[in-house]
């Protein structure tokens, strides 16, 4: 068997390249389902008793592990929430001081 024949037989025996690994795909599906579920529950908790905003941010954070756009949105909302919390804390601290 010559070198070219060996290369052809190796090419025929090699399996076709597979798409994304099944585990990776299953993880992405699970993260999407749980993340969207957290966000829907958070929206419901805005009118029902419960930590609605925290659940929405948690859902976005979870989706951000798989989707870059969700990560950017989560970072922007977290920055906004922290600045609002800081504003509330400084405003209440001023009102308490005699």
C-alpha cells in the first residue's frame, strides 16, 4: 500500500465531524428553560408577593452564561440597580441625620 492509498483509506475510515456536542446542546436548552422560567416567575412576583426583581436578575444572569446579549443586558441592569440602591441609601442616610 502506497502513501496516497493509505491516506485515502484513512480519510474514508474517519467519522464525519459532528455538530455541537450533545451535552453542550442539552445544557444550553436547560439553561434557556430555567432562565426564562425565572424571568417569568419574576414578572409574576412583581404583582404577587415575592422577590420579583431578584428573580428577573437571576434569570438574566443564568441566561448570560450561554447568551452574550443576555450577559450585556444583565450587566447593564445590575449597574442600574446598584446605582439606584446607592441613591436610596444616601437619601435615607441624609434624612436620618439630625
